C-alpha cells in the first residue's frame, strides 16, 4: 500500500440487522442505520433500542463503526423528545450521529460525547459554511451531492475536517432539503422521512401559454443514479475520508454486491496505485445489480442531457440474485443454497463473498432437500444442494453470470 | 401590528405598491433564487433610497446554495450590503452566518432555509448564533406556527399570499428535456401538468417548481397579526400586476372593513384557485408500522 495515501472508510447503508451484518461481512468499514425515531428513512424497518444494542456490539466486535441518522427536520413536538434519545445513543456507544438540524448539534455537544456528522440534507457546498459547523463541534461533513472535484480539493485545502462523499446510489433531483413536492402532492413530509418520490412521476410540460410541449416521452425530474467507480483513485487522491453508499431501503443482495465491488476497487488501488487499472467487469456487475444507469453526477463537469431519464423506462426487478449459501460440505463438495430467484441446471453462475474472489461455474447437479435430483429451482426460499468444487462459505451469494 | 412585505416582479410594481405595503424583499443578481426578479447592487441602492424616503422597509434575500466559487463575490456583496440601510438579510446558506460573524458586518440576518424552518428550538438556536429573525417554512400547521411564536422572541416572517416554491434544483431539467427531444421553446415560464393541476416551473440560475394553487391566508391574517407575527410576505410571482395590486388593496382593508365581503372578493379575483396551504393539514411521514 502507498503510505502517502489515506485509506478511506467504506460506509454502507443498513436498513435492518440482516443488511448491517451483510454490509460489514462484505467489507464495509462502517455502517449507518436509522433508529426508530428522527431518521429520514421513516419507512425503512430501522432499529429499536434493543436492536441497536446488538448492532453496536456486532459492529464493534469486528472493530468497525456504526453511525445513527438523526436527520429529520424537527417540528416542535419531535424536538421535545430529542435529548433523551441522544443520551440513549450515547449510552449505547454508537460511533457518531448524522444530523441535519443544527439545534441537535448543540444538544449533542452539550449533553453527550457523541461525535456529530452533518447530513447532506444541509447541502453543504462551501468552506465558509463548513468552518461555521466545525466551530459548532461537527467533526465530519457529508458533502452536498452537487459538489465537484474542485470543491472537494478546495475544502480539503482550507479546512481540517473529515469529508464524507456519496459514491453510489440514487440521488435527489433537487438540492437535498429543498424539495417538498411530496408534501404538496401527497401530504407526505419529505424532510421527515416520508418522501414519496414525486421526481419519478411523469408530467406534461407546457409552454407559457399553457400549450403542451410534447416530446416522445413525458417530462420527469428523474436523474440517473450515481456511480463513482471510475473515480475511486481520484477520490482517494483527494483525501476524501469516507465513501458513502446510498440506500437504506435496498436489499441484502444490493448491499453485498455494491460493498463487495467498491471494497475490491479501493483495495486494488491502494495496494498498487501505479499499476491500478479500471475493471470493466465491476462496472457491469454494478449496473446489473441496480438495473439503472449511473453517472458521476456533478463530480466531473456539467449535468447534461444524458444525465436524466425521460420516462417510458421499464424498471424490471433484479433477478440476478439466485441464492445465498447456507452451508458447504467439504467432503461431498455440496453447497446448501437458499433460493432467491429462479435458476436451473446448466446456468452459468458466479458465487461471491467476503472471503473468496468470485467463482464461476455451470450448475451440473441440483438436489432437493430429500436428495432427489432436480433440474429447476423455482420456489422462493427453496433449499437445494449444488455441487461446487471450490470451497464456499455461509452468507456467500450466487448470481447469474452475464 | 404585522407588516406587509412584498416580493415584487418589477421595479414598476414597487412604485405601484408603495402605498399598499410596508416593504419589499429584493433579490441580488446571481445570488438569489426562487424570486420573480433580481437586481444589481446599484439598482438595489436606488430602490433603498426611494423606499427609505417613504419609511418602507427593505430586505435582501441571498438565498441560493453557495458554491466555493461564489464565496469571494458573496463576501464583497455582504460588505457592500452591510453599508446600506437594510432591515434584514434573508439567507439559506450558512456561509452567510459565518461571514457576518467573522467580518463583524452586523447584518440583521433572517434564517430562511425554505423548508427546514420548522421548530422554535432551532429558531432559538440560530438567534443564539448571530441570527436576528426567521422566515417560517410553508409546510407548518397553524398550531405549529402559534407554538413557535409562543416560544421564541425572534421576529418571524411567514408567507401569506402567492405561489410557494416547492422544489429547487441545480439540474437544468427543462433545458435537457427540450434538448433531448429537439424541441424549441422560449417561454419565460413553463408549467407542469398532472391530473389537471398546473405547477409553474422556472429555469433561471436554478430550476424552481411552484405550488399549483395560490396560498391565500386572508381569513387568518387578523388572528396571526394579533399573535404578533412580525412580517407577512406576499409573493407576486406569476400573478398579473393589476390583479396583485387589487389583492394587496383588499388585504390592506382587511383590518377595518367587512371581512366576509373581502374574503369573497379575493376568492373571486383568484377564480377560487387558492388554498390555505398546510395551515390545517398535517403531513405524515411514517406510513407503516415497523416490521
């Protein structure tokens, strides 16, 4: 590893305990989770106090970190309950809280020893605002999604503070915090975690005389996703402290795949920067996983015509994820697999996991739970055995090879 | 007595409304968003001169999200503005709080992070940190507004009339759409239509989408005024100038004439395309139980 380069933290979303464990096992250095209060993903499953306790213990046993989002815009009623909640998080020894409302910074500094990270909801884009928050006791800034390469370099140069930057996932079409379409159109409060994603709806675009301007498709606000895979070396060289993956509502497969790919890219670059080469195969896996196109957003230039979706897009649910390994018998070379999507004898598949590089093979034999030979695995959560001659481990995942 | 503050759409409109309001919110070119018009610093100086001679108040709204590249010019603008007779400077980006403090500019800052000004604890936090007043989010209920007023000494501003910005983006969404499908359109303002609702959308230095209905708190104004909300804001965006003047005149009369008749007149003038926003409407954010 190049000693001049700082190893960034890979920070993954964890919507529940299963995803937390998967994210950490697959290579995340830290996870961020929502408690059952004050979190902007109000409709994720989120963590109760007891679950948080278990999550902290699991994470710390691996010598990794866990951050809790406390990032809604408080209304009067919610604000009344916040001190007790912060004290509770402090007792649980979470590693930091992620906040957007500055009042919470003040409370955390005064009443707890919790480090405070400033949420992207504040859309922080400049060193003056960052200096203000640093003086208030914030130890890390989650930069606005509109930040460019030049913005990061300048801020790093001017202020000594940790910077967290989104590297992958879905993006708001607006400046974060500056959209209440959801409130007005569906009565759901976007800044308190109820966003109903109006930006994915389609609208007619009219001119100033209310005449329809009709393209081949209707108008939407919908932006393509973010992927910074191509820019991992740039971000490491810029000294970004934490690489954040978006998506607390995403599946375990999504979390495992995205974490796994970025873990590899980061480690490969750090181990030998001068001989690092971009792996197109990784890009393909990321694209297939989300079923959405991705771009570097504002990191490297303007946001042009090809950065958006223009409706009419069919969003097919991901069927790449075939199953999860439950067990492996080293004598019989049989892996026990729990099914997630249809697969059959002859399929070319790939198994990947936290402790193996991926294994590619054609499925030759499939046995059901009573050891009968079968050809097709069609039932959700069906338990089967397949022969694999290389060792695999519990929690490894099997996907179709494309 | 609450003051009536207008967001104007032109210089002419300022002249026309001098008798019907207590002041104006002005935008500065390149530093203000979600306003129907912005002005140069020189123009602002002229407007201040005129307004101050008539005891009208002037607020400047520097409410864009500031990038690093904006900071030098922002700093010199703040220094210039601090020399003028302003009644307040409305801000979104926290860089302004930092600069005001570091440079001892003593600008009377009004916190207006549009949709984030939602509780009195945070309002009081800002007052403790160099901010003078707060401009409330439009997504609050009347009860929340009154609770805030009861628990802060910070002067409050709130929208009472006009189209309300709902969405602000750096992404040139309309331009990209036109370009994608090779369409020509030079409209100064566009609209989005969904299920017979029409939302204004503008593309200047940012893209802004506004509410379909006009917020109209005519029936609430006297009660809110009794609670000493300091400033009522009237936004002229996308409202024909003579209509806006008629509305202002009716609001002006609200305190001393037959109120029912005035409410009816306002509703008629607005063709009944108005509502009371979130005043009586609670938003939800948790739509299912855990697990």
